[in-house]
């Protein structure tokens, strides 16, 4: 009987161990992510190779689909399934191209994570600073990390000096749709042409 209980406890531990062994704190996740990006940017890779590496990092760490749906705002209630599929695809390409090409211009960005604040079970805000140099000022960057699955943390937003990039993008997308008779196709076309 005692041997069976010991085997049961060991079995439960082995089943649960992977859950804990892969979880990571949001601040460690962000620092690790920015360190990977900085290493890529300071490498001897060509610009195209750096861009591809940055895209790979984004695919692993950013909730691109979640951001795409948020950016669509209330229009996602009226979009057809076909439009939604096409929108998600062009958004992903737009996001990766925009993100990687902007970041590829930086050399040796140093970002230090200094705190985290749990908002609820789904979100944690991680606060960091882009260290200033003689060529650029210090910049405060907050990262909205989706923590619903502790084994798969994802970045949902960047808040730079108090300005939410996701909210800004949502407003921009809404403006494009509104100025085109509420036709989501105009946004899909605009993102495709980016």
C-alpha cells in the first residue's frame, strides 16, 4: 500500500513537472526576448538575414493573431469568414515586415527590464527602458504580456512613453475602413500594398 502511494506521488510529479519546467516569469520572458533581438541586431549578419531573424523572434513571442483581431476593432463583427482569413494573412505579413524593417535600423539597442505588474490572470505589464545614447534619448517601454498560458507567454502590445501601439493601429485601421464606406476590403488592400 505504501509503495503504491509513493508510485502515485511520483507519477503525479512527473506528469505535472513539464507544466512548471517550461513556465517563465513575464519579466524574464521580455528580457530574454529583447536580448535575442539585440544579439541579432549586433551580429555580422546581412540586413536581410537580420530581418529574417527578427521575424522569427516575433513569430515566437508576439500574439500576431490576437493583435490583428484587436486592431480590427468592432469591424470584426461584420467581416465575412473569407475576409477574416485574408485579413489575418495580410496583417501577419504587414506586421512582420513593419516590425522587422524598423527594428533592423537599430544597432546595439540596450533595453533593461526593471519591474512587472500583474494586471489580472491574463495580463502582466512589464516595464523597461531603452537606454539612451548620444544619438537617441532614453525611452520608457511597457510590454503587455498575455499570461493566460504560463507555458506560452505572448506579447500583445507595446506602450512607448505612454502611447499604445496596438490602440494607435486600431484607430488607424478604423480610419481607413471608415473613409472607405466601412468596407473592410479597403483595409485588406491597403495592408496588401504595404
